[in-house]
C-alpha cells in the first residue's frame, strides 16, 4: 500500500518521542536504546531502571504474539495479516493512551500505573517492529532509522562519485528515494510526539491510534481489490 512505510515511520517517531519525554526516557519503538539508559541508571545517572527492564518482556511478547497471529491465518486469508497487525497495534496504542491518562501525573517511574503504561506502549511497538518482518511486501525499516540514515549516506556518496558505475548509481538513487520519506517522516513524528505530550499529554496518542485504524481499513480495501483483480 502506497505511503504505508511513511505513515508507520511517523507513528514510530511520534510514540517513541512521547514515551521518552513522558516516561523517564523510555524507548518503546527503539527498545534496544534502553540498554544505554539502564547502564546510565545503574551508575546513578538516570531514573526508571526497573521500568526499562520490565518492558523487554513486553516487547518480546508483542513480537511473539504478532508472529503467532500471522502464522495462524490460513493460506486463503494470508493477505489479512497486515490488516490484523494494524488493528492489534491500534488497540494497543489506545490502551497506551488510557493507561497513560491513568498514570498521570507521572511522578514516580516505578509506580504501577507508569509500569503498565510502559508495558502496553512497548508491546504495541513490538507489534510494529514485527510487522515489517512478517508481512511479505516491498518495504523499508520504519521503527529505527540508524540503518536507514547510514544507507542513505552511502547512497549519496555513490550518486556523487564520478567513478560510480551507472547501474550502481541508478540503484543508489532508487534506494535513496525509498529511504528518505521514512527518515523525514520519523523526524517529523518525533517532533509531533514531543509537542503532543507538551500540550495534550497522553491524549496525543489518539492521533497514531486513529492513523493505525485508517491503515487497517485501507489494508482491507487493498486486499479486497487484489482478490477482485485475480477473479
């Protein structure tokens, strides 16, 4: 589906930035970033070490449940995997919103409401991380941008080098055109997530949740059109 990765990258940036500023530096989409913060916390330089440790099983759960759900679909309904995962993530982001409102005002990183909010949010982003691995379609990574930025820089070098073969330059140009929308969208989403938290608190999460509902509905229409085209 056109623009799907761009929308998902915006959602990932939005949710990651909001959770970072709201929940004591917790990464929900880029969950391995929590290793650094756990190390800093052990040395006394940050708060919320317990929260960051607890969310790892939640992330694993999001990935595992996504895999089991997609695997449970029959061959006839395999195309419904994207719609199912979008719908699941939408429900979880709605849950993250409500759990965050329950936890507000957020003052203690180890309080039960804060831990519940972190678990639900990280579970949701585990689903999105699994989505790009489970659904067979042309895509670019949309939750973590380090690899995308690295590849984009390499592609720019290839495009600008005078000794680059034409075929390599063409491939670099095509790849760069696919990567940049996701990179820019993630950055815009991150800014929007931080601003959303400042002005709306956890209610700002209704925006990515509704976007995921839209993606789920659009995926359903796309699947029906594909089936009709074959019949």
